[in-house]
């Protein structure tokens, strides 16, 4: 064998990078092998004609405990979205805003016509558990998100608002996700203002990787892991390394190929990015479609209004997201552009397509009952981490990497 190390981490996504950082800080000789040409895993940012376009619309919530603990958020120069949502209705556009973060919009929110008296009570009952600590709930009593909404009987329009907003976060429209997981996310939205780093979402994994230096090697696609005595032999194309321990921190499908850990079903997203000279909306919020017959988009946003660094000076960038995969019909670029214009109430003449991303493996499913802290050990000397071993979020990826590092350090 040409090389040896204490721990080899396979995959340079958030979980793998956080794991490697803690192992290096603990004095271990650690290496990270990444198949792609860049760190980040499912978090990637492209530069196209002066625009920053993330592969799959993602945001960073600084309220996540793991982000507060392990990420230098000020160094990312986060550009925050407004605390609320724009709602396209059958008869006009309304803005529903967070009453504490957007006090100037309280009156317009209450008198928007979307929130009716019985809706306010039902919505409060549904979201109230998020104000405490949802992770401490009895998850054995967890239910599907759709069942939790059935129980509070919101008006059809408000229910569409809630479902469309969560569809863009959870990448589903059937309400199959864990209600307890949705509560965890709602709590984070209540506590923090999600945003985008000035240099794109790629800035987050790059920051984590900076501490590791040349320990991270890109372009190393691992083909097999085998046991030899008290160590593991890891092989990539033309290369091999002997490691006392291996941490597989790839996406779930690749982890399933390398270990006996069953891969969960993944959910996909289709994102479009359009350039335009004039902003179709000056509201720095996500827009959702609450009409009785909405189109394929789950949300859209004028990203450059909230994050000016994503577009060249004097230009604007519009993002749209639609669910992708599982036999769904794929909307055409023209269909997407048309519905986006309807969401903002703006003509789309002059909109230019900058990028179109199909991401079939964007998020692992999170069905009830919610299961935190999934099993890490795949086989003797081999651990598995990632958001599919915790919660399907940036928080879950970082925590899973931390747990894997702690486990490796005690072996």
C-alpha cells in the first residue's frame, strides 16, 4: 500500500468535512477523498455570465444550533431574505409577514383576507409545539404532515399557502413528511432569517474545507472498501489507502453502494434561473402559488433583491423551483417562465434563461415517526454519516458529521 492514515473520510459534503475537522483537531491523521472536482456534495454554486446560481435553490439559516456552533457566519456575509412569504391568490397578491420581524406589515398581513379568525386559532394550535423544543417530543406519536393539517381544519386557501411553502422546503406535495420534523424547521424559521452567502452557498463547504488544507483530495472516486486484518483498504481508480477507520460521508445512494446501509428514497427538485433587467418584484421573500389551480412551481423569488451579489450591477436574477422525479411531468422552460410571471404579477418579456438544474437526489425522505441520530456503524471499522442519518437539513448533516467524529475518536 502506498499510503496509510488513521481515518479516511469518503465524501467532502458538509457531514464529511465537519467530521474531518473534528478528527484533525483531535490529533488524528485524516484524509478526505471526494469524487467531484469541488467540495460541497449537494451544495454547489456555478458562475454564469456574472451570475451566481446554486444547484438546487438552498438557503442557510443561521439559527441552526450546529451552524452557530461550527460555522463562522459573519465571514460568509449572509444576505437575508425577508421574514414572510408573497402569496399569489385567485384575486391578487398578498404578503404574509412575521409579526415580530416585519412589524410594518402587521396590518396588511391581518387584513390580507388570507387569515380568517378561525384560521388564526387553528394555525396557532398547529404551530405552537414549534415554540418549545420539538426534538424532545414523543416521536412515537408523530404523524404525517397532512394529518396534522387535517386536524386543525384551516380554510382551503390558507392550507394551500402552508402546503406550498413547505413543499419548497421539504420537496414534496403529498404531506408524507414527519410533522415533528416540520416543527423543527418552523422553529428555526421563527428564530432566524435564512439567507445566502455573498459568494454563494459554495462558501459554506469551502469555509469548512479551509481548515483541512491538503488533507482534502478531489477527483478521488472510491470504488470499494474491504477489510484486511485490523484495518480497511479503500480503493479508487489506480489508488489505494490503508486506514484504521473509514467514515463514508457520501450521498445515500453512494453510501449504499459502498456499505450494507440501506439508502432512503430521495426527493428531487428542478430549478430555473432567469436574468432580467428589471426586478419583477421588490419584495425580498419567497412567492408561492395559493390559487385554486396552481401550476408546477412550488416557489419563486427575485434572489437579487435579497442577495444583490448574485447578479451583476444593474441586473436581476429570478429563481424558480418545481418538484422533480417520481414520474412527474417536467415543465417546459416557457411554462416555468409563464407561471413565475403570474406569481409576481409581472410580464416576462426579456427574461433570459441563465441556468436550469435537474437535481434528482436533493433530499432524503423524512417520514414519521421522526428518527434522530440514526445508526452510524455499517461494519467493523466503517462508519456512515450524512443528513440521511439524522435530519434532512444542513443542521442534520453537520450534527451527523460531529457524531461520526466522536465515535471514531473513541474507537
